[in-house]
C-alpha cells in the first residue's frame, strides 16, 4: 500500500461517524508501536511529524521509517507534517514525500493566515498533496508550540467559510477548548469528582456545531486531544516520575467529537506517556539491564497498547482500513 493523502480517509470517517487518529512519530519504536496496533485492528491512520521531530530524527529517517512500516503492514497510512511553521518547511515535506501537510498560520492575523495558507495550498495541490490549516489558538506548550492560556482563543464560526473559500484548504483545525501537552488545564480551571480527580471544563461543542453548520461535510481537525491517560501517569509516578496534576481531555468527549464532523484527532502526549511509563517501569524492575532493546521494547509495547485502545474505544476506526483502501483504489 503506498502512502495516501487524507481525502478518502476523511470522506469515510465523516460518513461513518468515526475519526482517524493522527499520531506523532519521532523514532522507530513509536512508528512500530502505532503501525502494529493499527494493522492488528485494521485501522487507517495518520503518522505525523512536527518540526521538532524533523530536527530530532531528520526528515529522511522519518520518511524511510514510515515507508518501512508500510512494507510490513497493509493498512492505509498518510504521512503528515504537523504544525508546519512556514512555507519552506511545507515545501520541504511535500518535495520529500509527505502526503499531507499542515500550515499553522494561527499565530498570524486572519488575512495573513489566509495568504500563507493559500500559498501552501497552491504548491501542495499542484503535487497531489492535501493541506490542513488552523483558525483559532490552542493553549499549551511543546517544542515549537507555546501559547499561554491567556493568549488562547476559540475559533470564531463567522470566519470559517471565508477562510476555507479563500484558501482552498482541505481540512481545518479548530480551537474548542483542547490544549497541547500533558498539563492542559490548571487545577483552578477544573472541578474535582468524588474521588478528588480533576475534571476539566467541557469542550465547546456548541462552537463545533456552528462551524459544522457553516461548513457542511467539511473535515474538522482536533489538536491537543490526548486524554493524559491516568493509568500511564500512575506508572510513571510509581517508578520515579513526578507528573503532578497532569490532566487531559476525557475520552467520552473525544468519542462524541469523533462521531461528528471531526475527522482527525491528534495524539502525541499520550504516546510520550506510554513510552516513558514502559521505560521507567522496566528500569525500576530491572536495574541490572542496560540493553536498549529491553527497555525501548517495553516502551514500544505500551505505545502499541495505547494506540489500540484509542482506535477501539475513542476513534471508532477499527476495521475501517478496507473501506478507505477501496475508495482510494476507486479514485485512482
Ligand atoms: O502539537 C505538537 C506536537 O505534540 C508536537 O510536539 O513540537 O514537541 O514535537 P513537538
Ligand atoms: P496532545 O499534546 O494533546 O497529544 O496533542 C498533540 C497535537 O495536537 C499534535 O499536533
Ligand atoms: Zn497540535
């Protein structure tokens, strides 16, 4: 199966009330953990690399790792640039074999975002590559994404039609209350349930509904959608880690989003937690081990476990590989 774009994935996901998981990749074990889970559950997936991933692993390693995963697993896979910061990075990825790119112009004013997005769309579409853009600003901190909560802003529904029409973009990332990283909400922003567990404010489904009304059948993307799975945080903290008050998006809300116009759900932090939990527990249980294959192998196993759980329980994309492949082949 060659790398594919996201057009067929999103069409099927929209019609079928499920979402495609977009998982961030940074090394071989992460690529293997994700693709092994997807292959076992026969799910289409998006593997995405951020600018930080490109710096860490180098673009050609990432492309070849993904190509190797495609040789081994027969599932529909798109390779996507996550949070492309500028035209040049998008161009590099398009020229280097990515099938999808995101241009993240959300830091710019509306017209500037449109101008930049349009330039990327023109270059990408001429080469058969699809483009995701972003309107609104998510809070959160990662390597190249750093927005304080006070600077975050919801997507304004009255801007989306003009943005999509003027740019020609293929999908749109929106801000409805998700946030990047493992500390999505401060304890002050949350309430506590009977067990004292932090409960974050609900996502703004009203904004999502209004955007969907204005953009019928158009694929919407949710960034910052890790649940910060408590069982993995627990393993980390029981084995020497110190993650205090880490809180993510509840799974029921992501499931609700996946049933709606949201066709792509971005997950990175949960993979980081899985990998770290596997490695920390291995190191604590086997202080005499020093072969990286032993502890990285355990990290990879938890990445696989977490991706399988997302596909089965959150995204609803289990068993959807064949219908996506059939549409892709029909459109060829
Ligand atoms: O949204 C950002 C992704 O999780 C990538 O994070 O820039 O630290 O690689 P990164
Ligand atoms: P999380 O930090 O919630 O995993 O979000 C990842 C993301 O949005 C990548 O673009
Ligand atoms: Zn993101």
